[in-house]
C-alpha cells in the first residue's frame, strides 16, 4: 500500500495499539441464542484481530435478513443495504475505494432468491471481496418462510404442505459462472475451520464466495442437529494449497478427501454432493482478472472531476426553458 | 545468425580452389607467408550483401500501448501481413508487393542516419510504383497504404551501426523510466487528493463553512432559488461542531502537501529524462549526489502523507524517525523509485574510474552503466571480462550481448533497465576498424558465434542460481563450438561437404591487424598433419606435437584457403575456450559438480549392490508402519483426568447460550470462545442446563462439587449424556 518504505512496518502501528476481538465488536447481537450467526461473527472478528485490519479501512455490507444484521455488530464501516442488493453496493464501494477491505454478509434468501441476478454478475465481475453466504436454508427474519435452499418437503409458513422443489445448490451455481475464482464451504459449528476458510477467502484477491451452513435453532431446530452431532457427516477437503486441518481437528473429523483447489471438474463433482457435507476450498484460481483492475487508469478521481462529469450527465436531461 | 550454408560461386576461373589468390605475382609457390588479400572466414561466403537478406536489422524503435518497444522491421511487416493478407493465393500478390517494398525500406536504413519508418515507407512507395498505368498504380498504392496502416508501430529505423546499441538502450531506458514516472506521479496525485480531503473535512467544521455563501457554493449552480441558505446556515450551526484537527497536525499536512505539489523530480510533460543521461561517469555521480537532498525531502513528505492518510501518525514515534531521515538514510530501494541515471560509455574506463563505478554500484545506487565496445581483438582488453566480473558484485543486474542480437534481447535489456537495482551492460558493436570485409552486424554475430563475446544475463531477483543466470541467446549453448555445414567445389567440380566450426581464431582472422599472425596456404600446400583449429585448441600439449591447426577462409573471389594461426593466437583462443566452458558450467551445462556427484553415486551404488544383504522380510517392515500409524491416529480424549467440568473451547461457536445462563461461571476467551471462568460462581444445575442447551454439545458438567445442592439425583441423571 505504501509507495515509499520510509516508515518501517514496525513503526506504523505501535504495539500498544493492538486491537482485540472486543475492539471489532459493537452492539450486543440480537440473534436468537444458539444461532449460527454468532459463530460467523466471532470468526470474522477473530480474523480481523489476527490480521489487525484497520477498522476504518474495512466495510461490512449486507442486504436484509437476520444474517444481514451483521454490519451492526462490527466496529468497522458498515452498510445495511436493501433486500438482495448487498453485492451491487459492495461493488460500488470497491470501485470507488479499491483499497478498502470489503466483507459481504448475505442470507440464502437475500443472495439466492431476490438477489440472484446480482450474485451471478458479481461472480463474473470477480471484484476483490469476501462474501459470506449465511445459509440457514430458511427465511429467518420473516419467521420461517421457504428459501431456495430449503430441503424438499420442508414444512414452512409458505409451504404448509411441504416444499415441492428441489433446493438450489449455491456451490454448483457459483462454479458454473464465468470468471469464478474462489469457492469454499464451511459450517458454523467447526469454528477453527470457519476461521481458516475466512482467512483464505480474504487473502484470495478476487470474489471469494464462502457458503456457510448456518444453524437456525429458532425455526429449524432439527435440520442441523444430527449433522452437528456426527463428525462423519462432514468431509474435509484437504490439500497443501487448500485447507490443512490441525491435528486436533483432523482427529475429530476423520472423513477427509484430498482435493486440489485448481481442479474445477472435481470441484463441481464435490459441490453436487450434500451428504457428507464437503468442507474446505473447492476452487481457487488467483489468475482470473479482477474488474476493478481493468479500470486502473492514470487518472485520479477528485471531487472536481466527479462534479464535472455529473454536471455533464445531468445537463443531458435538464429541460431548459425556451428563449 | 542463420546457419552458414554456402555453395562456392563459380565466378572465378575454373580450378579456383587450388590457385593462388588474385595478385598471383605477389605469391611464391609453397607455403610462404603471403601479404594477403582480404580474407574472410569461409562461413561468411554466403553473406556478401546483407541488405537483400531478411535479418533482424534494421530495428524499429517504437511505442506500443505506452511501452517502448524495439522490433525488427521484418517482424513488424510479418505482423501487418498476417493481419491484412489472407493465407493462400489471395494474399500472395499483397505479400509480394509488401516484401518488395520492405527491401526498399531496408536499403534506406543506412548506417548513421535515422529516419522514421513511416517516412521511409512513403519514399519507398513512390519508388516502387510503376511509372505508367494509372489503374495499376492506384491499386498498388492502395495495397501498400493498407499494409502501412497495419504496421503495429512507427518509430526510428536503426541500422546496425556504431550508434545502434546506444540508441536502443536509451529508447528502452526511456520506456522503463516513463513507466516508473507515470506510476509515481499518479501516486503523488492520489496522496495530494487525500491530504486535501483531510484539510477540507477539517474546514467543514469551521463557522466559515456554514455561511449562506459557502452553503450555496456546495449546492452548485442549480436550484439556488429553492433554498433559504440563511435558514440552512442556522440549522447546520445548531449541530454540534466536532473537534478540529490539532494545529500541529494541520501544519504537518499542509507542509507535506506543499512539498508534494512542488516536487520537480518527475515532470509529467517531459519524459525524455535528458537530465539523467550521461556519457561520462563523473558527471553522472555529481548530478546524482546533487539530487539526494531533494529525494529525501520528497520521501519524507510521502511518509507523512501515508501516515496521516492512514491515521497512523504517532508523534512520539514518527516525529523522531522523520527528523532523522536525510540524504544519508536513503536506501537502494528508495532511490530506485526515482529516475535512474543512464551512463553510456564508449570505451573501457581507466582503472580509477572503474574503481569508482564499482564502489557506487556495489553500494546499491541504482545506476545503469552501459559499455559499448567497438574492438574486442586485444587479448588484454577488459571488454570481454567486465560483465562476468560484475556478477561478483551480487546485487547488480548484468547483461552481455553483441549488437546483432539487440532485437532479440530487448526484453531482458528492458528488464535490467527497469530493475530496482544497479545494472551493468556490456555490448559489442561490431564496428571495429581493420575489418573491411565484414559489416558490423556480421562481425557482432561472429563475436557471439565464436564464443569470444557470448550472450549472458544475471538477474539477482531470481530465486536461485538457475533462475538468475541465463545463457539464452547463444547458438548451440550446449556445445563448445558452433559448427555449420559448408559445401565447396574442388578443381574437378566435385562437391565436398563438411562441418566447419567457428572459433575465436576465425573471429580474430576477420581483422587485418592480425594478418601477420597467419600463414595462408592454397590447397596445393595442404598436408595430412593439418587439423581444424576447433579440434586443436583444446588439445593438451603432448597431443599437439606433429599437428598443425588451420581455419578455412575465402578471398574476394570465393577461393578457399587454409590459414595457420601462430602460437599467440592459439593461446588467446584457448583462453576464450576456457571462459566459455566456465559460462557453460554457470549455465548448468555439463556441470562438473553434478557429473562428479553422479560418478560417485554410481560407484557407491555398484559397490553397495555387490555386497547388499537380502531384503528384510516384508512383514517386519509392515508391522513397524502399523505401529506408527496406530500411535499417530490414537484419538485424543481432551478430557481432564478428574471429574472436573470442562468445555471443549476450540469448538465453541460463540452462541451465547451458556453465557446467558451464568456469565460469571462461563466467559469468553480472547477468541470469543467460552470457557469455565469461575466454578464457584455457579451451581451444578447451571452446568447441566448449559450442557443441555449447548448446540454443539461441548459443555461437560463433570461431577457435582456441592453434595448439598438440591435435586442432585435428577441433575446427575440429566448430566449423563454429556459426561
Ligand atoms: C424487497 C423486499 N422483499 C421482501 C422483503 C421481506 N424479507 C425480509 S427478510 C427476507 C428473507 C430473508 O431471508 P435470508 O436472506 O435467508 O436471511 P435470514 O433471515 O435467513 O438470515 C424477506 C423476504 C423485504 N424486506 N424486502
Ligand atoms: S431466526 Fe434463526 S437465523 Fe434468525 S436469529 Fe434466530 S436462529 Fe438465527
Ligand atoms: S453454549 Fe456451547 S457453543 Fe454456545 S457459547 Fe456456550 S460453549 Fe459455546
Ligand atoms: Mg436464511
């Protein structure tokens, strides 16, 4: 980031400024007790602490939903957007201020239903941001309505006789879009792995899509319980260029597969399986170009240049009184 | 250089091979020394007129997408033809027309003149158009104009002459410096913009920002009648004013801003960098030193700007660091962000100057020093040594090459010129005196071909030696000498073909200054004890006795001669041979360490195989592995040995459940994961309830501590699933 190495790294932050997990926390979360969103929030805050991300250089963006309350709980800049529009807002931020760290929290309804069109194009744009899909397989905020990822047959307030459709698979959908560059899956109930995947997603320069299976004990108390209790319901995708589980995790989660994140064909096969739940990096290609880089012009946008450009555009639609 | 393949012309009278050269009367029969005519290496026979040959000169020094490029004319024309002439018969006419024009343009790129390709193209068009026939003329003119427009770049045409190397180097250096300048200016622009924003945000907190006039200004020109700015001012004023920037900080920002705005190290409009171009080393050093204060001041301002923009400035730490920062603190990395002086020397500097160059360059000052050698023939000449010596300085980018390969090494050259470190380049121009028969291009190529001046580069940024050192650009780098098929006719019109190697002696033989060191013999005097010099040079002394080395040469009439070099020439050639061998080793070719290691390993293997014991039974081995694996996979229980309650903290999902039950008994650690903070702060009932509520079942209540707690039996029963 710095142009001259006049100020040594060690002098930039003084040690006593080091931020703690609490420094990244703001209001007390209003999610239900036991909600998986707490785990995602904790993992992101822990990650920010580990990397000492400057709060004033970090923005959390969201749409609408329980999960989209995320920015309220982060002591960074935040943008609680409108339903389905988290991604275009995040893209605008990245375009104007490419140096900011952008995190997006979006629900399965927010991303895969009302925001699906934005989702597809955001993958194609491949702008550098970390996208967390809080997938609880339900509309939580509107009190148990079926979402595109709800399992077939699930009884909800909008599907009293059980949902008729097969669920949409967010991993397969993402892997099918041109320019996809990073796809991972995590579960909220293995915090260390969640933290590690968020770390890798952040360090990938491009659109990092992380689907997180998130428990909603309020409305789907039984959907996840069996999977949470049985470690063999999770298959860890390991690789020296991907997830390397700690020995302690590896002992509990013995169901593992070695998978090279560059292998998109195998990634698609893995994505299509939901039992056991694949957890790890499915796909990563750092070589995919980023949209924001293609506009890396020599020009600096100042208030004046923006003002002039706006005037020019507005002039086109101004109705002038006739002489 | 293309492989030499020649067929002896029969212009001379029959029997040329055996006959003495043109001025017969000056020769005596037998193997007398002859005051020779102009001899050239036999392999040069095919290259009398280079202008008709499509080779990599002239070069075009152009710009593509803002980058300086150096490309052979023929390559640009091929690219244009690919774009406009369809393959097959359809495009054939266009191809022929354009290639004819190319020959004309090539002829215009005369030594020591510089002309734009587009100008040469226009003049050539006029010349190749037929004098009459209006339709034909127009058609051809249209074709050629189309081809001209399809050329990927325009620029100066450069023949392989005395200035070619300097011109190419300066052009690519300007390219590298412009790139750097563009990036730097843009960064400065951004810093200025951000610093101004800080000051502007501060100004918005002053009462001056709330006057009706300034509020009106913020609205721009439109709709001003619709607002009552007086009232707006009152409303805005009622909002509490936040703190202003401390005076010291504002001053620091203002000062940095003014330094950034007035910097003169980069000029957006002048990208010729003529202030940084030198032909004398002393002048370069003087100018460089005179700039150091300005560089330090600008870097200090950038440092302040970056710290302020990121809100990292801590007066207790940074005031001191910045105060002490001056011209003596500048590191090579910092210096290389500014224009790097380019010094083009036309002769090997004297020892004194050389010592100073080494001193500056070794201390990391990012100078780009270019030495263009016109004469290599002197054996004592340091020209062929300096580049290999510079590798020893470790952190210096080094490139050695002959002018003939300028088109091919442009990319490496560019990399060296743009590298954030010092660089040393040694070139051979091919413009030696006393070489009337060989044009500079041919002579330069011959220097590479003969291993007198091999091409090599050293880039210290490579990860390890194999990435740093490259011998690319030499013909047949795996061989000691480069051999080409050579065909001639004998007296009796018999064709003889043989492989002829090109050695340092052939290269030296191009120079008339050394004529006296050769004995030149016609075929009548060739004897069986003669062997090609390429074989003789590396023979040990005892094998040399009784043999005479020769090289093959032709005279102006393409008659073939053998020339016998004297002892001194052989000694010099053996020296070049050894140097080439050393470069090969550095380039990983026939590496003697690797060979010796291989030999040692082989004999060890042979030795071991002779005495090897029969392999151990397989079961024993497997048993070992099994034991290991079981030990490794033995699950860790993670439980304390006693009946103490505990939480598997690293699996906690921070869901708040247990904390809500009792936030003194349970607390979060620094990772926001729960642990038992104070067992005395809660009851066994709290523990059991928390265990039941914990979604991921990681709370283990253990055994009750207080035997008097009510309802213990039920609690113990409820706790069972979580023990
Ligand atoms: C345009 C619009 N349509 C519908 C709604 C109603 N609405 C609020 S949240 C929500 C779904 C949220 O589900 P999801 O994105 O999965 O988030 P969760 O609450 O499950 O975290 C809907 C449909 C809205 N707020 N705005
Ligand atoms: S309703 Fe579900 S998703 Fe929403 S806060 Fe409660 S548990 Fe979480
Ligand atoms: S209930 Fe379990 S998961 Fe939740 S905070 Fe407590 S220990 Fe952690
Ligand atoms: Mg949801």
